[in-house]
């Protein structure tokens, strides 16, 4: 790995830091917001879910600017959206203005989940693609930890604490935007979408100056062949792409059916249901972030060693054990073990779905359809996240917590069956080779691609 490749990967992955911070920072402010503006459960859920609905829109539309204008300009524009959202959210005079501000931030998050992992996957060598693309997830987790810690530190400064919690995001948004100005364009976009062979070749040499001319020319030809003129106008929704489309949809669907976003958004409230005081609940929420960070490190270390499918299996078993035990604890009022169950759940997510999802989706689509495929996976992820987060306050009021966690556990049992039967392995395989092996003619019973 060259220093430039690492810098480019880390810089683009910093979009994940803003994603994580923006997504979870609301957890420390949500109860104050409901109290100050006297929101009903449904309006409160809508306010909390506003960013996620923006994320749905951003993920649905994010493939268009990523393909039309390029990966680099899209990454730069993301920083501007985060900055505007942070300032506006902090100054919002009423709940409706607040919802618009959060919607803008959500647009940034949605486009981030399309552009950032896609960019990293297109510049990374196959042997370390999982680890480099996984930097995006690491930065998401790091942003979550910083947001939770920031909420805890700012929680006692007064009735306007929630405004400070949301406003501090403006500073990292500016730093990220400035760093993105140093990024080159993706060589696969230059060659495949723009036909700029020389520009793509120069970026490949910039990323790794140790490549020989023969190696660079061979890679350029492989990229050109994978995006040949005859295939460039193929429809996205076609039988040729049935397999990657189903894989992207289902990994994103099951990601949210674990309940991960609801638990992140409402972690303090869940801990209070388990009998902890408000301050202790906020501190336990910081513990969630730290647990997530530690096991994301583990996932990054393992993803190019054990592979994507193996990590999904490990996380799947952890999901079932932790969610099932948590449900039992709520039903039987053994509240003391609930924090431990939540921590095991977070660890299982971090080492499995959390590490794998964005890497996997960015790998399984052809070069010419990668932005659209990433957009599909991201849109699926966020539409279910938005629905779940919007409805979660109502779910907790209609059903006992044990029932809610039992539902999540049952969905994870379905996910485990899907992983065992249908999920292939992509570790160490060049993107153009993955495209060939994903073609409909491949029907090997081996779970390797």
C-alpha cells in the first residue's frame, strides 16, 4: 500500500465519519426536542426520521451525480450538505424547520453511502480492497463514538445543549471538504464512463507509482473490456444483473431488520427502560460506540483474511444470541443483563454486517453499473432504516420491549439461512473478474464466486 493510496482512501472514507456523526448525534437530543416543542409520538418519530428520509432520497438519486459528474465532485458536494445541515439544525426555530435541516443532512448521508465506498473500491488493489473499503465503516463507527461522547460532554450545559450537539458537526464537515480537493478522479470512471484512457492511466500510476508500464496497460485494457461499447447501454434491471441486485437488496434489508438503527437512535431510551437513570443511560450509549469501534477494528483485520461471507456468519450467530437473550430479559424483567446483551449485539453487528455491507455491495456490480448498484443497496438500506426509526417510538408504546426484540431476532434467523444458502465470497478477486463470475451462466454449488 502506498502513502497516496492510503491518503486517498482515508480522505474519501471521512465521509463515513460525517455519516456516523450525523446519524447518531440526534440520540442525545431527541428527548429534549420532544419536550421543548411538545411533540406527539408520531410527530416526534417524524422529526427523528427526517434525516433518514433525506437519506432515502440521497441514496436513490446518489448514483446519478456519481456517474454524471464523477466520484470526486460528488464527494466534495457531500461535505457542503453536511455543513448546511449542521448549522441549520442548531438554529432551527421550530420542528418543521428542524426537519428540513435534518433532511438536507440525510441527503448527504444517502449520497455518501453511494459515492465513498464505490470510490475506494475502484482505486484499491484486490488483496487489500476489503480493508481499504472497510475504512468507510471504521469512520462511520468513529463518527458514532465521537457523536455519543460529544452528546455526553454537552448534555449538562443547559436547555440549549441539543443545539450545540447538532451544530458542532459543521467543523469536521469543513475539514473533510477541504481534504477532498486533493483527491484524484476514479480511474475506472475516467476510463469506463469518459473514455479517458490517458487520464485513467495517470491516476493508476499516481495511486501506485511502482506499477510497470505493462501492468498498467493490462489493467487499463481490462477496464476497457469490462465497459465495452456494446455493453455500456445495458439496462440495469435485467436478467444479467439479477444475482447482484438480489444480493445487494437482501444484505441491505437484513442489515436494518436487525434493529441496528433503532437501537443507535434510541439507545438512551432503551437503557432507561432497563432501569438506568438519564445520565447513566447516556454514558452506556458511549459504551455502545466504543464497543462498535473495537469490533470494527477486528472486522477490518479479518475481512481480507477470513472473507466477507465468514464475517457475516459470525455476526449472524451473534445477532441471534444477543437479541434472543435481550428479549427474554425484558419478558422476565432481568434488566441487569440488558446492557451486556446490547453490547454483544453491537459487537456482532460491527464484526459482521457493519464491516461487510458497503464493501460487498461495491464489489458485486459491473463497473458501468456500480453507481446504480450502490444506489440500489443504499436506498434499500435507508428506506427500511427510515421506516423503522419513524415507527420505533410507536412500536415501543404498542408492544412490550421483549416482543420488539423477538421480532428482530426472528429476522436474523432468516438472514442466517440466506447467508448459508446464497451469499458468495468475493475476497481477493479483481472487480472485473467478479463481474465475469457473477454472470448468469455461473451456477457452481461452491459458495466461492
